[in-house]
């Protein structure tokens, strides 16, 4: 039968689909509205599956859709819904928010008197968002709450508390860590209080804002379950990381780690620093498990990769200056008890002497096997590559995004190694991806004509050896689990203005040369020179931090004038895929920023 269509309308569906594959989402929607003939191919499942694959390369997807195999059971309508939501968030992510909502109780859209915190009786210890839906708030006053943020997108006036849990006893929370199992969506929370460490678990569900979930997946509220309460030897031990796969808690002291198994109560003391390295205080700021035996540790003045050895192994310390060995505790042995064992750790360190990190946020580590050439099928004999990124801030110097890539021998995947086989990483690559510089370290100018260095006037070097920067400082930051978006809070000196910035992070998986000039992506201090305040664009001066990292392109999305110090923004968290930003103030108030309208 002869077709009545001519020109574009007369093309076969296969050709039309190839054309549609190359259109942007708004163009596809416009094409759909022209006629019935062009509408049919725009609802084809392969179109939206193709667009979702492309979107996955540049935008963060929700955790339950990050694996491409999870798309197989989605219909064309669900795929289209996901793409529309992701692109809407991308258009509005860096747009200003002009209003916020205070979370309330389920029975009321207003703040319930029980949760009223105007008197500052509760102070926030930690804010985190999981699965782009659940806001976890941990208060110093031994209270843990989870809020359902899906309601912010459907009905912005009713973010609700879903469940809460109070720990009884003396004291207040001194540290806390969380870990989400991506396979089961089980959230494990560990909090330390006085001389006890409590472990809680709660089963979460994915966000329903991308496409409606089946009713059975979304009908029950989340409920906390107490898992364990483990005594700790000292109240100064701080939780730094946890690994539910090993039932392991990682607690830190300046010169050692304590690994505690919350199921058996077994305690392992990990010695990792030699006495010479303690001349400058270098406390632990944050840590994350890369594998069961490799830990990324961020300290005030260094970045370290710790490899846990067997109990009989010696302490090995690997730094930029070489490898040293300590065969016994130089400060005296720690007394053993029936539930204690001792372990040594090899430490690969990179020191950043002029930087004092105060806070950090880690993305999710990605484990893969390297292949000899592109397209080859990886085998168990191939080296293992673990990559992650983190966002760290120095209050005065600014904000820095790093990537860490560790290549491990195949045997390191095993949780046990013979004592004679030390699993030294084949390669550790630490790279400064981008930075938001504030005060820059300056080096004294060396005169070339025999004249003295000026002590006053335009050429004066401040006694602090730091530039004046931007007259502000960073108070909090957060990086998404995919490492593709981030936020931070900045306060202006001598002013009451507090600003929230959002940015698209540099993709740490991108190949190419490093931004620094030394091995490992970060130049040594010999590779730096004096810098003026006018060269602040993407440059970090001396101190081993790098000279050629691009600037973080932060956009101002929210500002507030806080005349009372209790209204200062001290905590920030966000949902990477939906773009919802949550703020916490010094007096314990939570603010959920309203979603910006897309153009």
C-alpha cells in the first residue's frame, strides 16, 4: 500500500529514531507535539533508554538507578520520567533559592512544639542525606532523627520526621559515622557517647520523585533498630569510618586507630605513625574504607593511604621522602587485654604543611579491575583500581577537591594475607582537581639586584605569609556520593552575610594529565613560587598543594544575614540527584531550601 507521507514524515521509523537520538529533550517534546506520525517514535522506549545512557555520563543518577542493569525493568514512561526529572534538576541546580521550609511533625505542616528548638536546647552534630530522600540528623543531645524529603518535592510545606531514636544514659554524642549499603539500602549508624559506642540500623527505600514506586515498596515508615552497644577504652576516641561488611568500627587517636567488631567485641589496635611524625599536630579529620584492608585517611596536614597488615608485621611508614620501618612501639607497648590484638599498618603519606584541614566530605569509592587495553575483558589476575574523590576545606585557605586512585595487586582483594606477603599498593595517585582559594601562602621575595626586600608599602609580605584572600572563610561543605556535585557555606569577615554556594564538581574519572607538577598529581614545595592576591584564579601557592588546578565554579544559591551567632549555618547536606539542599544552624534549626524553578 502506497504511503501518504512524504519528506520527513515518509522516513521509516528506524531513520526517525536515529534522528531523534541526536535531539535534546526539549526538542523531542516539541517534535512530539507536531503530529501523530512524529509522536509515535518519541515515546519509543529505546529513545529514552539512549538519552538516559548519555545523561548518566554527565549527571548524577539516584543511587537505585546508578547501575544500568536497574533500567531493564523500567517502562518507556518511567524512563522518560527519570530523564525529565534529571534534566529539570540540572537546569535549576545552580539557580538561587529564595525560600526555605522548616521540617515539621507528620500531623502538622507547622513545627510541632515537641520539635521547637528556639531556645537552642539541641545542637546539631551531623546532617546527611541518603538515597536522595532521607535526611539524617544527629544531635549532640543523644537524639537521632530521620526526615522524609520526598514531601519537599511533592508538597514543599510538609517535610516530615519519619522516625526518631533517643539513646539513654549520661553524656552527649561526641562523634558519629554512617554507611549505606547500596545493595540492600540498609543504613548503619554508629554514635559514641562517653565510654559507649552505639550501633543502629534502619531500612530505607529509594526516592519516589523520579517515578512512582510500587505500593508495597513505599507503605511502611523507617524504623530504627538497636544493633549493639560496645564499650570503648577512652572517651577521646572518635568514630571515623565503619564497614558493615566486617561489622567494623574505626576509631582514631593521633597515633593509632582502633578497629572494633561490634558483633564479637574484638578490638584491634592499629599502629601507623612513628614518633618523628608527631612533631606537628596532625589530627585525623576524616576517613573512609577503600577496601577491607585499605583506608583513606585525611589529616590536618596530610593525605594518607593506610594498608592494614597482619598482627605480626612491623610498622611501615611510606612518605614522600621514602620508606621507614619501626619494629616496635617507640613510646612503649600498650597493655594487652583478652579482647585486644595489635596490628601494624603501612602508611603512604603526602604532607601539605601549610594547610590545616578542618572538615571533609567523601564520595563513594569505586572498585574496578584494570585491563591491558581498552575493550579487553578483565580477569581476577588483573590489578584492582580503587578511585574516589573528596572535598576538604581549610577555614582560611579555602576549599579543595581531590581525587585518589589506588592500584592494588590482585591478592589484596582477599581479607587475609600471609605474613610474608605485604600487600603494598602498586600505585597511589593523589590529584588536586579544583580549588576555591581564599588566603594564599606567600614566599618572601628574593632580591635579584642586591636591594633589600621591602618591609612596607605595596610590596610588603604579611607577617603571616598569607595573602589577604577574599576576606571570608568556609564553615562547612558537602560532596555528593557520585562526586559530581558539591555545596559549601561561606561567611564574610566583618559582616553578617552567610552564603551557600553550589557547583558541578570536576569528574575524577576523567583521564588526562594531572594539574600538578609532581609525581602523584601534586607538586612538591620546590615547584612553587610567590603568588600575589591577584593570581587567585584556580591557583594554590606554596605548600605542596598545586599551582594549576582550575577554580571551583561556585554559584550563589542562597544567602542570609544572621545577626545572631546562633543563626550561623554550621552544617550543610544535599541530595545530589534531586538538588535539595538542607542547612543546619548553630542553635539546632533545620532549613530545607525550596527547589529553584527551572527555566
